[in-house]
C-alpha cells in the first residue's frame, strides 16, 4: 500500500492569491514549494484510488481506465472542483464513493456524466475493494464528511482531513484496533489556534496522544501554519506533508 499526497494545502493554497510574503513568492517562482488542494492517490497491487478531486488537471493526470475509482471525503468545492471538467468525457463510468449528501456541489449529482456516484458511504460500514479494506469514519466538519481507514497486507493507514477533532464513535473505532502505522491528519493551523472546521496543532497532538500512531503526517496546511513550519519544529513522530510526498506504511519518509 502506497499513498502519494498530490496536494497538502488548505482551500486558499500556497501561493495565496494576492499575498506577497516570502513563502508565497518562493512558491510562485518554484512550484514544488507550493501546496495544491488537499488530495491523495492510494495504490495497492495494480489498483489506484483517488482520494478527493480538487486538482484541476485530473483529465491530464489520469488517462481513462487508469483509476479504480474516486473516494470523496465531502462535497466542498476545493475537494471536488476537478470533477466538473472530468465528467463530460466519453470515458467508461468511474465509480465515485462519497458521503450521502443530497446537496452535493452545484449540479454534480444532477449531471454526473461519466461519474458513477455511490452515496451509500456511512460510518463504520466497511467494504472490500480488490483486497483493500475501506472503513468510513465520521468527521467533524460543516457538512457531511468522512475520513477513511485503509487496511491492506497487515498495515493500517487512516486519512482524516477536514475535521476538528474526532467524534467519540470514530475515536472509539480507531482505539479498538492496533495502533495505526500512519495517520494522515488535517492540521490547518499552528499552536494556540482553534478553528471551527479544521484542526490546529494542539488538537492534532491531543489526537496523537489518544491514538498513538507510529507516524503522523499533516495535511490541509493553511498559509500561516505553512509559514510557521518554515521556522519552527514539530514534535517527534509528527511531520508536515508536502505535495508529491510518498508514504508507505511501515517504511520511513520517501
């Protein structure tokens, strides 16, 4: 099982529109230092599953037939905007597993095109996909949002973005299992800041103390936290994700 973080930024991304700080200037000059919309690609065996669809070039990145499907955490624009162009193609239907949110985003559910939405995802209702066990987990956000626990070949990875803390039943589900090999977790803000819909570093450390993952990688990183990371250090066992970072559970950073 291999996870590639395609994007690790909050909705505004890095560089932030209109910002002329040192970090945003660097990201404009050197795109690898930027942060695209939060998304990832999970690979196992010969299969590939896209986690969220906020990148605007999905039609160029992934040729027809190269994805086993798409797994959405929720329907906020920065997590689905890449689907609006993709849907019009004459490709074979692409399964899109998602929370049961009838509002969707704009007219995606009404005019799905080649996207075969499957809104039956619900907390704790796990399923197998070509040998990969996927268990949805309720998150705490401003609209129906799910994180996902992936289990394959004895390894466990949780991808939990767009949340502030965890609801008790999601926390209990994870605590009932052996510790995670990798926890990929929303952290939009630095220490001392508590948002309404996203974790700050204080909330992350509280969750780490409860779940005791072997490795924690932060994603959905906001502009000010991105700047904080350039001059401050994270606690041991916690690292900031970066765009195109490859994570293999049980192995060190690539």
